[in-house]
C-alpha cells in the first residue's frame, strides 16, 4: 500500500511539472531567445523581473527611437574655480560644472534591431587624475528640454579634481598657459563625435578667488581632434581599419602678469649691468677702480642668475629668462673687454676708446637685444 501511495505522488508531481512549471519555463526561455539581440544594458535593467509578461509590458512602455549615426554630444563647460596653479606642480585643481546635449534618449535602436546605450558613461570619459579630494557627481539625466535654445536631451555633472598640466615656459616670465580639460570618446567616429556646444560656449566665474595673484584668465577656447586606436578595429565595406576616436579639449587660457615679475627677477642683473656701465664715467687712468667694479658686477649678475633659477622648476628648455640673463652676462664681459682695451696701448679702437661712445654702444645693445628677446 505504501509503495502504491509513493508511486501515485511521483506521477502527480510529473504531471504538475509538465502542465505548470515546464510551460512557464518554456515561456521564459522563448523570451530570453528574443532578448539575444538586446544589449546587456537592457538585460540588466530588467534582470530583477521574473514574470515574462510583466517584462514585455515594461519594454513596450519604453519609447525607443531608431538612431542615425553618428551621435553628436554637444558640451557646455563652466569653470567655477582653480586652485594650486603653481610652477612646482604638474597639475592644477579645478571645480567645473558640465553639461552635454544630444538628440536621443538614453536607449536607442540600431537599424539591425539591437539596443544602443547613449548614456555618457558608455560613450566617453573625462580625462583626470583621481585623488583623495576628487568629487565627480556622475552624469545626471535631465530629460528632454523643450526650448528654442535646447530641444535636446541633457545630462549635467559637477567635478572637483586634479587635472594634468605640462608647463610651457619658453616665454617665461611673459608666458601664457593653456590648462586642458579633455573629453575622450571610446567609440569610433562612425558612432560618436564630441563637439563644443554652439549655443552655449564655455564660460568662467569672473570673480574666481583661489587663482594665485599674478595670473589672469583670458578666456576658454575649444578644439576637436582625432586619434587612432592602437588595437581596436572596425569593418567598413568589408575592409578592416583601426578605430578613430574623437577628443574634445577645452583650453583655459591663463595670462601671467609678467611686468612686475620681470622687474622682480631681473632687477639684480640690471643693477649689475648699471654698475659695469658707470665704470666708463671713471677716468681711464684709474684702471684698478674700473676693473674692480666690473668684476663685482659680474658676481652680482651670476648671483641673480641663481636666484632666477631657484624660482623655476628643473626644465630642459631655453626660456626668455635664460636668454636675458645670458645677454646681461655677455654685455658685462663686453664692458670689461672695453675697459681692458682702453688701458692697453698695443690695441687701438678709436671709437670705443671714447668713454661716451662706449656707454652708448653698451646701453643701446642692452635695450635693443632685450626688446628683441621679449618680442620673439
């Protein structure tokens, strides 16, 4: 009797499975087969829903447009603040408000029926250094903004972070720096292009308080460039090629108030030159006094050279500051040479043997050559 009862229960279970569980599992399987062409984004979005009919209903409620590639992301940038802009740092810390606009909602359909995500994090990234004080609000979806200036879908973000900066000091202390904020696409240009917004050009806070004295923001420009992927390939018309990515760069143009810095850096060198210059006011027969002042001027100029170098980091390029210091040292040696020639009876330079003429040649050389260095 017990064996009959067990057999009856086992038979009933099989019938129940085939009539209820199996058809339900088959429905899920059939639906999953239809989902093969749908991107992982959509699968993840509905992964927590187990009732297939409810899932289908949810998908049908989402209006998905068919995309026309390439998708153009239009960027707006507002610079709110800049910190730690210093010659000794290879970075600067900045607070930014960002927005980008596009013609499509977060999900679109390709022509082949596959779903494509237009979310910013799936198509491009902001280039920055992650640090302890970094803050990135992610891209917050604002929906469709119906306005004559917009008429697009919008995302906004707030960023506070370090950004890499390579100093260009060739014109120091009259240098102009371009602080770069870069957005880099990681999809081919046939799918995604990054551009600055025409309706909303980049702007900045006119009352920035944390930018060091001596620096001024001139403006913010933008440029679009492209680079080739070293690895990824794409097929076009049966021909494989490397993927091409677009890069949008905002250049924060910083001007240095160089006039006062120029005086601060070179006042010692110009005083040294002046000392060597007034030597020509001393009679030629006072050779020891003349040569003593000239040598003292040389030491003063060399000391000022070390002072200028101490204000700058170790760089491997020739700057205008280097050229001016070198020019003054050369003119100091030139003045000493004239002093020696004036006292030497074996050599004759009639024009330079006149102290007034020597002063004119030395002063004009300094003014003209310094001006040319600053201009070019």
